[in-house]
């Protein structure tokens, strides 16, 4: 449906604006979540999220629906912006990782939940950056495997395999932590 | 991820999902509603440097305008109009080979004057060697003569070809006479032919006071369509000055001979002096005629006017401008434009290639760096 919406952008500028607006509304938090997981810095995540949407808005007429879904296209732009930001800062995401906020895990859900999520967070930290990105795209941004494949420039089956490996590692890390 | 454990892990991961601050989300919503106005760390720089894609349009426009401009300049310089004025080194060059032997007169007269000067100098100085002749030839440029060059003698010649309809030839011919008389000129020779286009025409050999040549040519050009116009000048100051000097020398020699004649005591001596005197007087008459001829050449300009009918034979332009001319001009302009574009391409091509290679290299480097960030 989103593909069709963005495809309208080719027909009429006003319709294109509306389609982009819908894409923005449906993807704003997802893009922030993905970028935030890569940069591990709230201020940088906000900056890059805004820059990614700005860049996508400027390029909206160049989007080709035949080359993939609009969300994959948008996340590709966000990914490049985030990686450029990491390059610009000249340091790895790990170096700027902010400490996990225990309060954000929801104290009302109980200590068991909080402890488990802390363990998951710690296990996530131990994953390789590429694996962590896969997890972010899948569970933070909510992309389908074919969309992830498009963003990363790999095949869908390869995406599934890599994702499975990352989840296995994560689970083992969680078990080890427990 | 089908097992309950995987689903639980997935739920835990989703719970770890970073969420934007409400203030940031509101601010971003506002910017989205405003169409994401450009926000840069360096606003001035962003204003000064548009994106390469946006620069492509004005750059292309400038390139096209530059090519058009150069094409126009080249076409104008190369083409020239039918009424443009040219100054060939030899006057009536085209006419010499056809039917105007008079056209070659200026140069032959000049050569004749030089030969006469050489002969006179040799005989007057009593020296017959080539060195003496060479000395005389150099004389006009020596400092001794230079102060006497108070007025330059310049011979002017012109050729004008007018295009006319056969019915207008007679009318145009009478206008030529009127124009010549209005400028105190002389019609030395004229001929008019009637008939079909290409056959009908007229030819005039005129002498126009040099001081009025420009006005006369303007008046003649206004008679009908100008197909071609050539003007030429020839500086005859040197032969004029030389002839004047020789004339003075001759007069002095005659005076001297007259004095010798008065002082002659014997009949034979008187006869010898009288013979020399007669020869010198003939020589002086020739010099005087020569000087007058030179002065007339400077005072009066030779003008050849031809009235032609039918299509112009001049491929460089002139005549009634028609479809053929338009096609010819268009082809010429296209050829020039293609040549200019080719030159521009030869210059810009390598630059564009280097820029493309630099851009591709930069792009590959950026991609590699992006991959490295997450490795």
C-alpha cells in the first residue's frame, strides 16, 4: 500500500507530498529507533533522524517503486546518514554507548521482567555491530526480511540466515548472563 | 523464532526499542508539515553551494549560451556581408583577369616611375654602376628626404558591384552619373547593356576626388543593392617625392646648361650644349608629366562601378537573400556550432572524465568506509 502511495509522487507533486507524509508518519519512530540503536546517542540519533527525513524528502521524486519498498528506501537513506555520522565522529558506536536506563524497562512490570531485559540489553551489547544492526532493523524498526535485505544490499535468504545466527547468539548470551 | 522462547526474546527486544522524546517528535512533525526546510550546520554555505544536480542546469545553460556566443562571433567574423568593405592588397584583383587592364595601372605606373628614377639618377650622377642605382632607391628613406614628407600621397581605389533588376539598369546608370557629378568626379569610361537577367548590366570607370571618395561611395552604394565593395590604398609618397627632387635637379641642370650656352665661345661648343639642353628639357618634361600623373593619382581615386543583373556570382553573400542563402547560412552556422561544441567537448571532456572518476572513487571510498564502520 505504501509503495502505491509513494508511486503517486511521480504523478503529482501534491499527491507525492501526501504519500511522503504518510510514509513519514508510519516510519518516524521506527527510523529513530534504528538510528538510535546504531549511534547509541540520543542527540546524534535525533540529528541523524531529522537529516534522513530531510534527505529523503529532497529525493522523493527520484524514488523508483520498482527497486523496492518505500520503507526500505527510507531506511537505506537513514542507514547511510547514520554511518556517515559514525564516520564523521571517527569512532565506533560502542565508544559512545549510553548506559542502559533501568527505569525505562518498566518497574511496574516487575523485577523479573526488568532483570531479563537488562540481560537482553547486555547480550545485545556483546553482539557484533552488524548483527546488532540486523536485530535493530527487525525488532526496533519492524522491517520484513525482504526489506532488510534491500536495506543491507544482500539476498533475502542470506538475511534470514544472518538473522537466525544473531538471534541464536543473543539467546546464548542471555542464557549465559542468566 | 517460532518457539515461545523466541517470541519472548522478540518481545524483550521490542521493549528495548529506543523511542524519541516527545519534544523531538513534535519538532520533527512541524518540520515535516513545513516540507522539511533546509537545515544546515553552515546555513550560509548551504545557500551558496546548491547540490550538484541543481548546479547542472545553470551550468548547462551557461555552456549553451557560451557556445552560441562563440558561434555567433565566429560566424560573423567568417561570413561578412555583401556590403562589407574589404581592403585587398592589390586593387581590382578580380577585375584584372577579366576585362579591365586599367586596373593594373597603379602598379605599372609605380614601377615605371622607379625605373625612370634609376635611369635619371645614373645619368645625372655620371655613375653607371648598380651600386649607384641602389643608392638612389634608398634615398627616399634617408634622413635627408624625410623632412620634405610634409604631406603623404596616397592613391585610393575602389570597386563597387551593384545588383539590379534588368529594368532598373538604365535608371541606376543615370543615378551613377548624377552621383559622380555631384562629387565633382569624372566618368572616364562607361558601357551599358540591355537584355535578360545576367546579360543586362553596366560598367563605369570613374575618377573621384580622393577627398570626396567616402561620400561618393556612400552615394553610389545607395543606388541599388550592394553585392560587393572593395577599397584599397597605396602609399605613393616616395615616388612623388623622388620625382619632385629629380625635377628640381633637372631644372638646376637646365639653368646650368643655359649659363654654359651663354658662355660658349665656339660654335661647336654651343651646339654640344644645345644638344644637352634639349635632352635635359625632354627629360624634364617627362618628369613633370610623371609628377603630374602621381599627383593626379593621389588627388583622384579610381572607382570601378559595375551593375549586375541576375544571381550574384559572389558566394560570400550579397544579392537577394533567399531560401538557398538561408539554408547555406543555417548550414554554416550549424557547422560552426558543431566545431565550437567539438572544441568545447575536447576541453571539457577530459575534465568531466576526471571529475567522474573522482566522483566514482569518492563514492567507492564512502561505501567502503560505511562498511568499515560496522565491521
